[in-house]
C-alpha cells in the first residue's frame, strides 16, 4: 500500500487557512447572538430554545454533508465544493443577521447561518484526514486550532474595538448597535476571503489515489441485528412519548419537550432502519453509527460533558456577566452594552490563549500522553468556569480565560488525535459527521434542560449555568481516563518546512 506523501508547513497552512474565516463567523455568532436576541425582545428563559438552531442543524447537516462529500468528485475536488458553497451562504446570513427586524427572523437566520457554517466545517475536518499521513494529522488539527484561535480573537474583539474607535455602541430599544452590525459585515468579508484562499490554493487526491493511501484500520462491519434494533427503537419511542406526557401533566418547562422529541425521533429512526433494507443515505449513516470504531465509543462520553459545558458558556456568559459583573439586564442601558462588549473581549481572550495553547499541547502530549494532557486541560477549563461565581472584578475574568483557552484548544485537537487513525479514508467524511453527534447532542440537551435547572434550583440566575458547565468539564476529564490511548504521540511531530 502506497504511503501518503508528507506535506510542507505552507501546504498545511493553505489547507487549514479557511478555518480562520469559518471561525470568524462562528465567533461572531457565539459572542453576539444572545445579545441580538435579548435586544429584539427575547426573554432570558427563552434564549436556550432560540439557540437550538446551532446544535440541531449540526446534528442534521454534518452526517449528510459527510455522506455526500465522501461520494463527490468535481473540478473543485471532493471537499472543496462544500467549503465554497457553505461560505457563500454563511456570508449572506452574516450580512442580514444584524438587520433583523424581529426576533423570529433573527432566529431563522441563525438556523441558516449555522447550517451553512456546518456545510463548510465538517469537510474541513475530513480534509485533514484525506490530505495528511497519520504522522502529520495532529499537526493539521493543531494548525486548524491555531486559525480557530486567531479568527475568534479578532472577531470577538470587533464590537469592543469599534466602540473604542467611536462607533455607536447603543441604539434605540429593539435596534442592534452599529458596533455589532459593522462587525458582522466585516465577518462576512473575512469568511469568504479565507475559505476562497483554501479552495483555490490547494488540491485534492482523486478517489482512486486516495483509496490506495488508505492505511487506517478497516472498520469491521457486523450484520445489523434487526430484532435488537426494533426492540431498542420501540423502547426509545416509548420513553420519548412517556417523557412528553410527564412534561405536559406536570406542567414542566416547555423546553423539555425538545429532549422528549429527540428520544422519540431516535426510536423512529431505529424502527425505520429495520423496516427498510434497501441501501440509502439514512441506512448508511445509521449502520455506520452502529459499527463505529471502539475509540469513537470511548470518546463519546468525554465529548458529551465537554460540549455541554461549552454550550452553557456560549449562551449564558453574556447574561451572567452583564447581570453579575456590570449590574444591568436592561439591553438598552450603557452598562449592559459595555458588559456585552466585555464578553466579546473575554471570548477573544480565551481564543487567543487557545492559539498559544495549541503550541504548548504537543509538548504536554510528549511528556504525559494524550489522555492526561486532555484531563489537565479540561480541568483547567472547569476551574475557570467555576471561578466566574467567585470573581467580582470583570478585569480578573481575563485570568479565567487562560483555563478556558487551554480546554478549548484541547477539545478541538486531542479527541481527533485519539480518533483519526482508526477511521478508514473512504468513510472519513461520514465518520467525522457521526462524531459530531457527540458534540451536538449535549448541546441539544443543554438547550433543553439548562433553563429548567436554573429556574428550579437557582432562581433563574444565569451565573449558575457557568457553574454547571465547570462541573461538567471536571467530569469530562475523569471520563477521558477510560479511553484507550493508541501510540499516537508520533503524530505530534513538527511540520517540515518547505524547501
């Protein structure tokens, strides 16, 4: 079997550069969408449900895009058409979002924006597996983490920086401030330019050549046990229906219906898999989910607790910091908008620290291994989120962002390093999409239960969502000890310079 050629530093740079633009749009979304929703009249308790677009579109879009990109070959290649078309739609959504005339239009644009970001982002993960030999894959993911950090720093800082330059940071009630609008316009331009650079500066291996390079262990396909799948499908369907009935009868938080619907829908998918034996996209995705590599199963729990915490941070930091550290929940007030801008600075800071952490983590891995490195990093993030409830000076929150940055850099790279060598090249796209299930399912759960938990136990105080997130990261660190560590330290070897 032919060995895949080693790529130079600048070749890896070019193939990952588009992630800078994708993260630019993603960071603007994370730091400002809660602010936009509140400005347009959203109640704090409804924000998690409005945010449901982000994980739900990822859950649907990423495996579909992975399935089709594994089977695509055009003049632009295999993955690059998805980079380009996703970037075009995301750019349009970024331009329209800050001009939303109503809350529901903004919520709809979030669906469009997140779906199109996912169309571009999922193939980027598979692109590294396609293009790089195993010894360089973690260097590729580290390079992506670097661009994620750089893009997010600049994007998150934009409203704050524009305010410093004299751009209006407040507006009439129900209107989005100019600082946010101009930041989104700049984000659209940067995203399209960065993704365009990768599309037109890289090349891809044709399918037959890529198949010749396939040195990953083949997945051992097992016959689907239709009887077991049918029993499981009926069980999940009944649990979902029973949960919905309990929510209705006990008058529980309406956002919990999302959790019940998810359980029932999974049961229906399993039942449909048993009844329809013809080859199809759905059957392929569900069968590959059933036959996923053991490493993916072990990492699923780690990803669950990690991304539950991240989603809690993204949707509640603005309301927590403006309320606790700036003393205002009035979206038209100077204090609220100053606090919202400061959240952008904090998000920029953790992404900046993540870019630096991406340079440090390879040395940690060589010293203590992949698992312990990930444990240390996510525990730093957990301690950082817990500290939000103790710190009162907003300037000192920058120190907490060091821990969040290390956790973020680690979450974006080390699970993929633990996973990538167990995936076959011909299914790289679909398995990266399936792996995304364990990223978006905890976000769906967070959107379903966080508002309910805050109301029930914490009098609706958003600061405690960050406390819950901190505990979740501590649990993720413990769970990583269950993951079997392959001999992948070699995959953190330096990228060779181009001659």
